[in-house]
DNA sequence: AGACATGTTGCTCA
DNA sequence: ATGAGCAACATGTC
C-alpha cells in the first residue's frame, strides 16, 4: 500500500495519538523478520518509559523520536499499516509491534511482512535516515538532476526508473503510473529516449503528484482525513487503474495494463505513445 | 486452483 | 565497474 502520502498519513496517525505521551509497554512479535537485527531486550528497555517527542516521514520511511536519544524507524513494506487502538488492544496475528501509552495502543500491522523496524540510539538521526534522497518537493530535486539520472539509466524503461528510490524517493507503483499518465509518456519508453521537453514535463508532474497527494493529508495542522485515499482527486488515473475495462479519465478511451519495468503498469494508449 | 498484490534486495548476466 | 532484469521474500484475496 504505502507510498509517499500514505506513509505520511500513517505517521501522522501515530503522532497525533501519542506525541508528548509516554510509552508504558512494548509488545513485539516475530523478531525474525520485521524486527530482524533488533536487540529486543535493549529495544524494549529503551522505549518503555520514553516519551514520543516528534516524528517525520521521508520517502517511504518514518522516524519517531523518543526521549533518551531513542529513534524508531519504520518501513511499511508492501502491506504495512500503522493503526491506533485502545490501550487494552490484544495483538492480532499480524501485529508485529505494539507501543502502549496511557490511552492508546500504537499498532504496526503487516500481513505480508515485507516491512521493517529499525532502532537507533544517539543524539542525531541514524545514518540511513540522512541518506534518503532529496524529496520531490525540494529544490535539490531539480529538472537537471532528473535529466542526469535518466541519461545514466538510458536503456531502462522510464517506468522502472521512476521506481528508483535513490532519485524518486517515495514514488511507488501507482504514483509512477500517475506521473507518466499526466506527462503523457508511455511507460515502456527507454529513459534515454525522452526529449528535453518531456524530461521537464516528467519532472514537473513528479512534483505535482507528490504535492497534491501530500496536500490531501498534510493539510492544516493536525487534521487527518478519515480515509487514506478519500482526498485523492477524482480526476486521477488512481481511481481507474485496477478496474477491468477501465477508461482513461482524460480521453475516455480504454486503459491498458501490462508488465513493464518489473511491475504491473497501467496506461492510456491514446495519451501515452511508444516513440 | 492459480494469478496477483501500492516494495526492496540480491543475484546473474551483459 | 555499472546497469538491466528477475526471482525471492510471506501471506492474503479475488
């Protein structure tokens, strides 16, 4: 599920419920996979009694800062979610980490178990956090940087290139398709075959999709929409990409789906031409 | 039953 | 050395 804006949604949900509150109990389950590499005893001891100070989302990762120089990193993988339950919550089969405060249980649930929990101790954020590529909305994510990257990945389909987190942090399967659809670029085009003007359009749509998707969630202060995708514009490809017989919202012609760049890809043949 | 899933990594081959 | 393509990971759903 989680791409850029969804990750922000889940971060905000935990943050709202627990910022300024102490963790009184830490429950873990299945230390082999999601909690791999974690010293569970140290982890529990560090977080028990610690207060959530702040949190941030970048790309598809989240970082929660606790008192005592304790940092909790979470990646939601393919099917991870962060939920908030009453403090008495009994962990279900796929609840791998539960942080209990006086009021709430913060639950990390992930049936497919591709997610990841990281723990770090120190005054500054962990190295892996600082290494995340500059956000799509940042000045460092420039048209030139995109052009340079595309030149280096010249033979790969542009769809595959958009999924590369080292340049397009937070872009996942649906965002990549949305960006290409809006930019009117066929997903199978080799990255190196894009004209200068197309690269610029692509760059602009990367920012546009990120900004609009985030605006739906990051809105005023602590506001959090009740439904994850409720605010995604009705005009977007997003709402049609999985429908059988789905129509392009712009041209009203049939959409197509195929395996491109290692993922199922949806595009509008009327808008997005090969060559 | 079988195909497939909004992610990442690590392997192979060129 | 670098880039491209793909299986693997684990489980649920249609």
